[in-house]
C-alpha cells in the first residue's frame, strides 16, 4: 500500500511541484543552511521536530557543519534545487557549492514542515554536454538579467558565432520551480536545446523561473500570469535586443505547461514569428493530473481494496480543481496545492481554440514515451491544427517528457539517468525555423 501512495503522491511534486507546501519547504531549507553558515546552531536546531531534537543536539549540528567545512572548504552557495515525496515525507535537495567540491544535502520534512532528517546525498551523476554541442567554436553564451516589475531573474543568451541576422527562440519552462536549464536530475533539456540550436545558427534566451527565486510571491493568490506569462513576455522583449538577431524572426518554445500557454502568449506578443509546443497539454490540467495518477496506480500493481479506495479518494480530490468560478470560495483557498484563483484562470483558457485562430507559424511535437503528457493530447492538437497551412505536427515515438530518446515510458526514476535531448528533434526544429 505504501508504494501506491508514494506513486500517487509523486504527481503533486513532479507535475505541479510549485504547490504551496513545496515552495514553503524550499524557503525553510534555504533558511536552515543560512543559519548553519552563520553559526546560529540553536536557531537551526529549532527547525527539527520535537521527536528529533532529542536525537540531534545543537552540538551535533555544530560538529556536522564543522566537518563539512573542513572537508569541502569555504561555502560558495547553498540553494534548494529539487523536491520529491518519500513515503509520508517531503524531501528537499539542497545543492552546496564549496571551495573544494560540490555536495548535495537531503532534508526530510514531515507534514507540519518540521525537519525529521538531514543527510549528505551520495554523489549524483552529472550533466554531460550533448555531442551535437561539443564544438564550442560555433556558439557563445552571455549571462544577463531578465527584469520585470519587482523581479530580477538570471538569464543566459546563447548565440551562434559568425552568423548574421539569426533567429532567436525564447525557451519557456514547464510546471514547478525551475532553473534556466529546466534541470531534472542530471538532465538539462532547455540547455540542450539552447546549445544544439545555437550550433545550427539559432539563438535563444533562457532564464530562471520566478517560482524558484521568489517563492514568497506564491504563498497567496496568483495565476499563470505571475508564474509564467509576465516573465516569458519580458524574455521575448529581451530577445529583440540581442545584437545580430533578426527581430522579425523571434520564436517561443514552450515545454509542457509552457507549451500549453504558448498560444496565449502568442496573442499577447503578436509580432512573434511562431510558437513551438513541446509536449504540450491540449486538455485541462486536471485531466493531465488524473491520467498521471491512473498511470502510476497501474504501475504499482496494488489490487487491494484499500489501494482502490485510496485511488478513488485521490480522483475525488483532483476533481475539485475543475472549478471555473470562485463563487463563495476565497481566491487563496488551496485546491490540490494551488490557489483557487489559479484553477479558475487556467480553466477559462482553451489553448486549442486559441491556437486555431493564430496566424503565426506553429510547430507541435510530442513523445510517444511521455507518461506525463500523452499521445491523447497530440491527437487533439492534430485534429485541430493538422489541416492548417501554418501548422506542422510530429509525433516522436521514442521521446519522453524531457525530450530524450527512451525504450519505454517508465516513471520519474527515468529522469535520474542522463540522456540528452534528441539530436533528431534539434535538427527538425532548426530545419522548421529556417524553412520560414
């Protein structure tokens, strides 16, 4: 039974992982390590649950941090980068960069957001640059900041060398707090796309997602405007300022949730040359979440009545997200981890209907081994856009949700093995853009 609950719970972290709890825990994890770094061990000790405080003393914390610093040297940065569900606990991964080496830490929190475990994670497999981006003489990267009202996000502009009047793609993340590379384990799909496309004469802009840097902004009422739209539009504006870029050939590639919102963004930035929908839901987010949970339930192969009852309970909870108006509900009321305002806004949006009316170029692609957004969505896009002269659609049977080739659908465990974005996909995107 525990396995079933774990698989079902994975959805709320990996697919809608910017939920209220996860954002709060990211903040607490960062605060905890700040206290250790400042030598405030008494205050850090209070982050532990009462049951754990007797097991881990203030002196233990002091000794632990002292041994870390002795081994790894001066601290350069400490930042929460990932989260996952482990049984009944939330686990937050904090990446530490030190003078001598890097070290990840795993912090386990209970449901009351108290620490119940602190571990030094084993060395993870690291990201490997794809072979199609090995020739660094073909491109260059420049660090900049993306500015919006009250926010500053680190960004990277990647441009081809010795190319004039090149197209530029703005890369927009999927759900959840994400860095500019959309890092998942050792995989960095947005970085692969940026480097691969630059090697073929196409520039790009990618940036850290606001939910990662400003988690406190997402504790109350918000919608995809604050989560995605404002920063994506700012990135489009930034793309037009890039030296050597063809300002009449700016594209936007949205992955997953970013792809779902790409048609909406195209209506707000009508001078975009085109949009690319990568593994984009054509249905309501509620339907995507239900599909994922059913898939996980089937994989668990737990046929007990208790498991079936739990699944029905989860289906009922997810169904509450279909709200289309607030009524008597408060805008900040949480519905499966997100405020009611978020669901009302997203449920009023029909991405397929909006895409059908667009005049810009549209490229839609989907992976057959994607268990997060299924072929059902691709078929809906194909039915709606397949006969339109401005749209091209393609299904890649071998690709998963991270756009990498796989032999099966698998689970999120698949994301912990380094596999770069498909070179064939990179080639096809580049050819589509250059075809004009």
